[in-house]
């Protein structure tokens, strides 16, 4: 699974596909944004509709850093997301 890294507001975030499959299979994917380690680890999730490739990995590769920053702005905390197991 490919991992992209972006910096948002001075924090480094690793971005990866969540691997969770919804009923929309190739029309909607989920991304995890992960920052920090251990007790300081923060996880955010977002779902998006791919505009090009219908493969999770290829779709992530096609997203620009600006696209990822825009998706991050719409992401939600892990405690409210099934992709992150509702963990804090």
C-alpha cells in the first residue's frame, strides 16, 4: 500500500488508503491521514470520489498535494469514523 507524505500547518501527515470497502466499491475511497507516534498519534479520515483511476492505489498517486490538503480540510477525527475503528 503506497503512502504519501504532506505537510499541513507545519505538521507532517502520512496519507494512505484505508483499505475499507464500501458498497460503492470503485466510486468512493477512504483515506487515512496519520501524524505522530504513540500517545501523540492523530488519525483523520476522509472519503472521496476518484476523478481518474478507479484503483485505490493509482487514485491516491494521481492526487496532487493541493488535492490532499483540500481533502484534509474536509476530514474527520478518527473517533467518528469506521475506517479508523472509532478509536481516539
